C-alpha cells in the first residue's frame, strides 16, 4: 500500500482500465476477451443458456452463459444468481445480430456476493414504497439515466463558465442574512446566536465580482417553504452567477447561451439515457432557436386570454407558468416584473419605477421557472432605501451596502435550480426524481 500511494493517480486509473472493461466501451472490444465487473440487474434462462442483464455503472449489457461453454460446475453456480448479485465475468464481446448492442459471451465468472431477495422487483411499486427505498431505487435504469443527465448538466455548467472566464467562488451555507425573506429560511442554533441555512449564495458572490469580474457558485441551498407542488424541494442545488459591467439584455444573452450549451451537451452525451427515459427530444432540439422574451404585462394579458384570473401586478403562479409555457415551443424570458413581487436588491426600471430590471426564464412543456435573475441596484442610497422599504434591518446588510461604497459598478446576475432544469430536460413529472435523495416537507429519510 505504501508503494501504491506513491504512484500517480493517472497511472492507477490506467491500470484499472486495462484490467476491467466498462460496458460503455464494449463496441471498441468486439471479438476480444475482456473482464467485466457489475451487478445482475435481471436474468432469465432458456434450457442450458442463461441471459443476465449486467449493470456496471457505465451502462447495461447482456451476458450469455452457456452450459456447454462454462462447464457443469459453473452452470450449477449460475443457478444461484439473484437480482442485484455482484459478479466478475470473463468472456468475449460480440455484436447483437439484430440490434446496435454488444453482448458478453461468458467463459468464466465469480460471484462477489449473491444478493438477498431484492425488495424492488421488476413490477410497479407505489411512490411511497420507492421513496422509502430510495437508496435502492437509484439502481433502476430510469433513475440511473436521470442522474447521468444531471451529471452532464453540472459538468456543462462548469465547462461553460470556464470558457467564458467566470471564476468559481464558494459561498457559505450558514448565514446571518436572508437573500430574500427570513420566513423561508431554516433556523440553525449557532453557539449563542440564531443563524440560517442559506437560500442563495448571491449576496456573497456579489462581493467577489470586485476581485474577479465574473463569478459563480454552485451548491446546496435550502428553502423552508411548505410547498407541496411537483416543483418544490426543501433542499436543492443552485448555481448563482454574478457579472460586472453588464445590463439586463446582456444578462439574458448570457443565460440563454448557458442553457443552450447545457442542453446541447445532454443531446450529444446522453442519447442512451434519453432513450431509457423515453424523452421526446424535439423540444430540447428547439433550444437552437432564439428564446422568447416578453414583459410581465404581456404575459398577464396572454394568461387572461387563456382564462387565468391573474392580477395585473401579481407574480406568476405555478398554474400560470404551466399554462403559458405549454403555448410556447422554447424557453421564455418574462421581464420587468412589478417591484413588489421581487427582491429588494433588484434595480428599478428607469422607464417605470414600479417595475424591476429582472427576468425569470420559464422552460417549455409546462415546466415553468428554471432561472431567476436581474440587474442589481448599484447605488448605495437607493439600495439602503429598498432595505428600509422591505422592512429589513440595515445593520444586517451593512456589509452588502459597503460594496456600493468602494468602486460600485453596474452588475447583474442570476441563479438556476439544477433539479428544475434536470426535470425539464429528462421530461420528469416530479422534481423529487431529479435529486438522489429528495428532501420535502414530508420526507427527510433515507
């Protein structure tokens, strides 16, 4: 072990790949003898031939065990297999005669462990049962596909930010300040003080633009909203970005490019996963077209025409977003909301002081808001006035006000909810499937 610790991780990874072939790479090994490690996702037998569906984390494939190839002793061992048994297999890769798939013709195998009776059978289960067994449900093909798409969206975000000179800055999870509203925060006992779990890293990363110009954070955030909708979690992952020297239109251009880049990455890298999810990819391919941009007033007028009872100065509810986005084939920016329904830090529209230079991005097909953003108020006196108007304590935000005293500049930013984007891209009916272990008002386990 001491010797191995001195070896470069690059060479350790290379040695591992040489020893064990991944299912995703089988096409490159047609006709070759390989070793696979994985789990038996499903199995069946026909006479003296057994067919095991193998999962190794990188993908799924069929392993074929023939009694006349492996011998009687191993054939008897093969009858002990159960769902989720872990196994090491040796054999030769062959192409399926009718499909674009590759199979393992097994010559030898060894069990790591023969699984006990698996509680999640290949049949329909109730959602509560599946959530109670979430730690096992993650192994199912659909859940596997969702998490792979989520991973691509995360990496695509980092790739886009790096390509556009945006620096990663980590914001705190424990905070004394509310980004928007303390009633939506979880309180935390912090020695002799009361603090909160962060609902956004935005205020903190605003401080970093004065050092780096363009910054973002990406991590868990918490909202104590007692919401029961298919779009809400109490713990979720959020990316906040803040950019110096930009206006609202430039902010929206940046957001549009980011979302287009993320979805395009999924279309290129997750074809298998989208097929497993039976996702209609035409709506995702539409992101190559410009996103729609309408004002809040225009959105309200359209919604009233669709039968909504939304008020002229009301925020869009979930039903309104669903109704509106089903009428569009691409994401929609809703701009210039009434100031009273948005956060204190949003800059007012110079053409109409009752509205803000902000926007929400709504995903099509009824998915609704995935991004919220705005131009920030950069003037010290105006920002202090807004803090007072919102009934917040100036002393709690003095450090935030300080940013407007020492080289303040026009700037803006936005935040996206990773689970909401994942749900839209995967075509999920509920956001709880978009995170490995969902936390809702009713569930904190497993």
